[in-house]
């Protein structure tokens, strides 16, 4: 199958199992990519099931359009706009399972012209949606040292952020930085080579910033509560600590009950309602050693999954 060659889906079985797919259920894949998760969901759905998939990359939408299946809808846009993109389908409180597999697909990273990779020399771009206004080229060449430092430090946790930002600023006074190779060489001249490529953190930081990835995730998570059905599942795969922290805090926010004195004349359900408990069956799952051996990119993946408990259901 096409997607098998292009993109090796991470934690595929674990994430699909966590959705506990109901034959006639309604599902949502917010990061269609090359369709690895979507195709697996479709295999498990019955005749009356439905799958709505989104991606911000028009190339992924082209792949999605090739799936000819009356149960499947492919929609172009950002998952943070889920409310607008799904409006006409009337899916509030109806979705039985939502999945996000964050980050970029191999289709994106392996394409020179998309400018995501420090291994391939191409134009400095990094937009998941090439129609977005600001590319990495535009941003890096129009930002001051302080702003570049901020991005490298906060979105890449790069120890050498200050030195890199300073050097970028000096170099671009003479010549615009226009390719992934030029940027990577600047970083390599500062960051010592260890296990990972020296430009890993800086490229990650710039990509997260250009695509507003953390904002996207925060907005989506808040909106997801309006779409999940009672007992609906939410499963999110993230690839770095910044994303994972957001998912963890979101689930915890709706799961923590403060210590309550024993013997209060109040039931556990009443307490849960009072404290806005929305999630149960919370799990954190890592790739197996076997998967990491087969696909080294999976080594940083974390799947967090939880079951939504609607407060409108009386027990
Ligand atoms: C890791 S890939 C998903 C791969 C997919 N699960 C598969 O198995 O083929 C991530 C995809 O999510 C898309 N994406 C990332 N952030 C997005 C957002 N905020 N809204 C919509 N799509 C997004 C990217 O364009 C990319 O295609």
C-alpha cells in the first residue's frame, strides 16, 4: 500500500486498540498524513460507521481523496478549527473516538522542497500548509536576535540558543539564509555533535513556531470536549516533551479530585461532578523495543489515551 512506503505509522496497533472501535461508531482522525490510522479505523468500522479526517497539508488531502469509501470524509484544514470544519456534519457530543498523531509525516520530511530536513538541502520553508503566510525563510530573515533566541530556547530547549541566534544575525547581515543546508551549517558550527544531529533541536523549534503547533494542540484539546460522546476515547501521540506536557496537563486538569475529608455525606459521583471530572481510564503507552528497532523515529513517541465521561449522563 502506498502509505506503507511513504510513512511508517507509529504506535499503530496501540493507538487503534485504545479507541475501542465500535462498528457503527463515529471517529475523527485530526492528522490524516498518509492515512495510516484512518485506513486501520476504516477496516474496523461496520457499514454504518463514519470517519472524518483532517489534515492541513494539501498533499495529504490528495492522498485522502483517493480513498473511495462512503463512510470516509477527508477535510482540508487545521485541527484547531475542528468546530468550523465539522460544523455541517452536526457532530457535537457524537464522536466515539478522536486521534491525533502529532508532528510531520515522512512525506513532508523526505521532500527537499518542503524544507523541513537538515539532511536534505532545500529551500528553508517548514510550512505544513504551503499556503500559510510565513515560511521559515521569511521568519528567520526578518527576525531579530532576541526573537530567534526565544524560539530556539522555548520550542527546542536548545542549550546553545543564544550563540546560534547571534551567529544567524551576523550572517544574515551579509546574505539572506535561504536553504536548510545554510541554516544547518551555521548550527553545526556551534553545537557539538553527539547522538543526535546538532540541528535537531533548532529545526524542531522553528518548525513548531512556524506551524504554531502548541497553540493548535491547546485549542484542539479544549474544543474536543464539545465533540466527544459519553465514553468516547481520545488518543494523542506526541513526539516531544512540550506536546506531551500539554496533553498530560489537559487530561489531569479534568481528572484530579483534591483530598476531601473522609465521611462527608456526599457520593463519589457528586464529588466528581463538583470537580468537573471528565476523564477516566487514563493510560500512557510507549513503543515496544521491537517497534523502536524497526522504526527509530518511534523512539520518542508517547501515546496518551483517556475515556470521556459526559456530565450530562445520569448514572
Ligand atoms: C505524523 S503525521 C500523521 C501520520 C498518519 N497518522 C499516518 O499514519 O499516515 C502528522 C500529520 O498531521 C498533519 N498536521 C499536523 N498538525 C496539524 C494541524 N494542526 N491540523 C491539521 N493537520 C495537522 C501534518 O500535516 C501531517 O500530515
